[in-house]
């Protein structure tokens, strides 16, 4: 029997802003308009509902200090939805709990870079289950829970622009694989 776990991979590279995609350009423009002269826009102004039809998937992610790593963060999914599937709030799930581990580490590194920058970031993510490979772009928009607040959270908007993304993400080889 072949062991696919060794060939499971996830990698990401930061892309320059503004992106070429019109939906992401509009989302970044809305973020800047909502932020105004504040360091980050408050959650009340980050209207993901208005942004959802522009992209394939939107997640709201809480950012909390990691007690085990004072320089690190825990990222917790609070809302997961797509234009077709408004599941809404989900049981809190830490990014660190996602499988495979390489996917969780890649995602956490992208999220941490965005939190530290305090600005929108765009990443191209490539994933493989050892048989198929797919890619997508993820736009991260930081915000705060209240006007002038310092607690950072993230809105992650994914444009499923590569064929086979859902298939790879749902593949038992990918979700059950370790790296």
C-alpha cells in the first residue's frame, strides 16, 4: 500500500497588493474606506455579508495570544460561510488543530504575518494530497472588535480560482495526512 502522507503538502507565497482580481480590489478598497484614520476598522464596519457574493468563501477568525509562545498567536475560526452555504457560527476550532499539520502551520504563518503587518495581505496557497494539486488566493483583512480597539481579528476571503481545490481539501489523503 502506498503512503500518501509523505507527499501531502501546503505552501503559500505572499502576493503584491493590489491584486489583479476585481473582487479583491473592491474588498481592499472597502477595508481602507471603513478604516478611515483608525489603525484598523472595527468589526461593525467589516461587512463580510456584503463581501461574500464577491468570493468563494469567507471566514472570521479570532486572534488570541498563545500562552505557550508569548510571541505567537492562536487563531480560532468563529464563522465559516460561502455564498451558497451560510453555515454561520461553528464550534470554535483552532487553526493548529487542522490536518494535515503542514496546512495548519502554513495558514498560521500567513495569519500571523497579517496580524503583525496590520494591513491586508494576499497569499497564493498551493495544496496537494499527493495525487492532485490545486491553488487558491486568500485575502486577509485585519479588524478590531470595537472602534479604536486593540484586539485584532481577521476576515479571510478565499477565491477558489483553481480547479480541484474542494476535492483536495476534502480528500482523505489530505485531511488525514501528516507532514
